[in-house]
């Protein structure tokens, strides 16, 4: 397991000293990788105690001790410049597991990065500092995107990937997909991609929570519904107005969830795909 710090311009290996003898190293004492803080709301009434009203997860702060080591002072200055540039913008903090998969947070620096000569340095080749990072979304997101798909390919029989059941006619596709989100311990937000032709998309959980999109897709058109962002786009055009009243763009709880999806007016080119990334409260 090791850490990486990534921006569009650079990837900083935070285990570089252990592997190559120089570079950056995340030290023992890092804080903020566990459960994020929460704000719990209670309503105090006239009687004893209070009534629980809900919990809101707060942004996550991470204190990350870093050690920089180089062959000489110019090389150390170059490492410091790389770190300064990386911390000047939004970055990705990535924890890479032994199997090659990873968990990420999008972070900004909110403090730290200073050092004291003679205390945090030993000459002109190294320095030690602590940076404080804040993740507005405190949940760790897995690197692998998982998908489930319903399609009408196969001449009316339906070509289905990992579905519990499917019913397809010449103009209608109805599928029940088992979405395995056991890698998560926090809710994950799916993105629904619908390839036309088709109209009147309906996606529901067993209890009836879900949404209906009343628009129409022609052959070659694509609808993307992002439940985390709360958006719907037909190509580049905003298609949110085509939702039926009070859509519930639900998240996927940890575990296995059964979802029913249907689309009218389909052909062999039509399909419904659910894609999501697992999320966790904490990593270790």
C-alpha cells in the first residue's frame, strides 16, 4: 500500500524514498483517514430530551507528514517546487492497494507546508513538513467503475449482463438487475446511460422509489442521468425538464440492490446501463 498525490500536470509518489532513495515520503502520524466528522441535528421540544432529526457528514481534513530528500540543494529545491505547484490547485490523494486498485479523495490544501531550519531540516538535502488537506466530499471513491446493462440485442430475446430477469417485446424492454455494491460501506451514486431509440424510461427500487423520464431518444441519441450531480443530458442538451414530477434520483446502498428498469419503443440498438463506483467511509 502506498500514497500518490496527483494533479493534471504531475504525479507525486509519496513512497519514493523507500523505493528509489530520494523524492517524497509520507511519514507515520498521518491523521484523517478514518471516519469523517458529522453534524448531528436534534430538535428540543417541551418535554425531556430531544428528537433526532438527521446527520450531515462534514468535509474531511487530513494532516499528512511529508519528508523530502534529494541528492543536493538544487534537487531539493526542485522537489519543493513540484510540491508547491501540486498544492496550489485541486488534487487527487490516491491510496493504492496491493492488488493495484485504489481509493481516492479530491482535496485542496488548507494549511501547513511550513518548516523550521535546523529543526525540520538536516543540512541542504532534506526537509520535513506537515500539510493539511481538505476533501469537500469526505467519502473515499474506488478506482474501478462497475456496470450493469440491459439491452435488446439478439432479436427480441435480449442480451443481458448479470440480470435477475428480463422481459423484452418488439417495442419494450423491462429488466430487473441485481446491483452488487458490496465493495462499498457508504451509498454510491449511479450514472444511468440510455442509448436510443426509446422513450419513457422508468427506473425503480422494489419499494417504488425512482424516476420516470418522459422524453424520446432517436436512434444514435444518448441520455445520461448523473444521480450525484442531479443532472440529465441528451447529448449536450439539458433534458431534466422531461422528468415526470418529483423524480427520486436514488443512491445505491451498500450490499446488493435490485433495480427494475424499462424503456419503450426499443430496437436491437437500445440499451440501459447503470455505472457506479464504490465508496467508503474510511480506509486503512
